[in-house]
């Protein structure tokens, strides 16, 4: 089986063009996937920061207070609340 040089060159050029198109397509796909991955990472990073800044909630304490309120056994310490309000006012407005 003999092949002419011109046929070889044409076949080689065709294969090269197909290879270029496939490479370009693969590159575009990888770029899109990388961009999506970066966006997901940024999104998760933002969520992690928000979670880190969120105050810790003691679920047992919350449930205990709920239960005492429901049973009319929760006592409000008005003196402590008043002291905290005065302290907050002092901190905010500089009053003594």
C-alpha cells in the first residue's frame, strides 16, 4: 500500500486541525469547570466566615429556658436586667 506525499500531508493537516479543535474545546471545558470551582470555593469560604462569626448557641440552655417558661417556672431577675441596662447606657453615652 503506497500513499502519496500530498495525501499524507492533507491527512496530517486534517488530523492536526481536529486535534487543535479538540484541544481548544477541552481547554474551554476545563476553564469553565475551574471558574465554577473557584466560585464554589469563594461561596463556601464566605459561608465559613459567616459561621465563624455567628455566636455559639447552647441548645441545652435554650431548651431549659423554654421548658421553664412553658411551666411558668422561669423567674426574671429584674435587678440584674436593670444593672445591665445602666451599664450599657454608661458604655454608650458615657453616663455615670
